[in-house]
C-alpha cells in the first residue's frame, strides 16, 4: 500500500495499524484533532484513522517542537493534540464539534499571518478524482514523495492520488539528497514530488548523462537558471499550481517555461486576463465559491494558465510595475550567483524602488552586479540597494516571503558580505 524509506507496508499491515491507532487514541466523530508525529508511518496511520471516522484532522510538520505544535493546534481550534503519542493532550477551544470531517491546514503566510483553512473530505475526494481524470501522464509511474506529507502537495497530490490510481507511494526523507538519488535509481519510472530547491540540488548532484525519469514542481516559480538546469536533467517535467483555500488548481503535463502553471482542473474555473501585456488577478470558482488568489496571470490562446507575479510582491516605481521574478532571473543568470530575491523598498522620490539580496559562490562587488543589471533591465527595474548575503532565507517548501525579507532587511538582520546603495 505504501513504502516509507526502505520499509514496505502492505494493505493488511497498514489497515491493522490504522485500526490500532483508532482504538488506542480513543477517537470520536466530529472532533478536531491535531497530529504531529516524527514517525511518518504512525502519523499517517492516525491520519487515516481520524478520516475514517469522518472527524477533522490537522497534520503538523514533524519537526515542529511541542510548544509550537500546541500553539498551532489551539489556533486551528483543535480539541486534542497527538504529539508523538496516541495519548491525547486535551486542548481548550471555543470551536464547536464539526458536523462533518475536514482537513485542516495553515496557509503559508507569505503575504500575511497564516490562517486555518478547512476543507471537507468530499471536497478533497473531488479534487483527487479531478486530478486523476485529467492528469493521466503518470498513471504507470511510481510516485516518490520527498516533501512533507503534512502539506497538501505531498499528502493529497502525492499519497491520496497515488492510492486512487492503485500505485504504491514511496515516501522518502528529502534531507539526504544522495539517499534520495539512490532510491530513485532503484525504482522503475519514478515520479518525484519535491520542492524546487531539492530538484535543483539533485540536478547539480547527478553525473553527466543521468536524468530524472519524471519530476513534479510546485509551490513557487522556478528561477530561470534553476529551471534550465532541472529541465535539462529531467525527461518528464510536470508542474502544478494551487493555493491553500482551493487545493490544486492547474497542472502542466510538459513544462517548457517555468511560468506556465498548467491547464485548469475540471472541478475549477479560473477567471483572469487573456493578455500577457495586461495580466489580472486569478479568481478561482469552485465548490466553496470564489477565491481571490492574489496572483497575477493570464491565459495563453491554448488555455495554458501563465503566472506573472504575486499582487503583493509587485513593486510600483513611479507608476511602473516591476515584477520581482524578472529582476531575480537576470541576477541569477550572472556567473557565480546562486540565488536572489528582489523586494519592495520605500523611496521618497519614486514611492517604491527595488531592493535586492543575492548569494554567490564568490565575493562580488556591488558595482559589477549593478552593471550586469543595467545591461539587462529597464531603468525602473534596477535595484536601488544590492546586498550579498551567505544565503537567501527560503521556507522549507522553497518559497520566499518577500514581505518578511523586506522587514528583516529594514531591521538590519542580514549580515552583508558586500553592499551597494544607488
């Protein structure tokens, strides 16, 4: 039924674990349960036990300390927390028991404070059925899930979709890329679900001539230099786009440009511009009504949904829009630059200007980076401040919160290796 690292659990064994978890945990229907387990098998067994009762479950990343897990569980209105144990820790909550079970998850918080998203099991089932019906390319592939199974990407699109297809999902700890590579080499037609950062690491590790059979990317648009390297080292490259409130929205079965998010799944409809010159916010209509994604995009004539920028990340310089990804792609095409993030800075003359953090394999002088930018960007896109740092602060899923980067930079939290102010 599923494999975790080198250990295989057949259906009988895993269903026995699910039954034992339900009995020992003393579960009841309609309650909200938070689950935080470092043991992946134990956490998944309890997850399915709770779901089978049509209760609500809030999976929490296994690396979360107890105090933080408890705070998250309380914020999600959970009635109890299971922290590496089937003994419930009762929580005080004002939330009444749910009339029907739900999957509870926290939004990423990249544009504000994280909030609890609740989606019913019928909605999750509809998403899985829609995903499987439309995205048929990997039907004969074995899903290898090297991302958190507490997040909808690994949990729904990885595990639940695999089980719906009758495939055995292989769950692998992505913390050791060499072990992950060895695992992939031992599987016929593997499809790797992982973060952009992990895919980029594997593409750099693989010897010349070796390719990944198939990989899925999600969570953030790949920087152009990363995309070029990953695309060259992957036979089949897929991409999916979604948000916490709606789940997966679109899937691209053959990625040739990092910004091409995919074709919209049949259980959704997305309203946005048909013009690359004048993109608009993507508005998703689905089972729970309309959801404003805060993402700018447009449709190509063939129906492909193309991402341009986060609305909240767009920088307005004297009335002209600057999309951070355009600046980042230019900077990351500079030799020795490994990562970059462009963000909004207040400016007394232009209202807003572009700030830039970057990392590189060697010390680079600010004027050299500025000259590179000047050769490849319009004047309003040029960074007013350029700071080289040891590493760009990325989240575990590879995303960058430009709002947090701007706040940290303003607070002087980055130790600069080199700096230039225009």
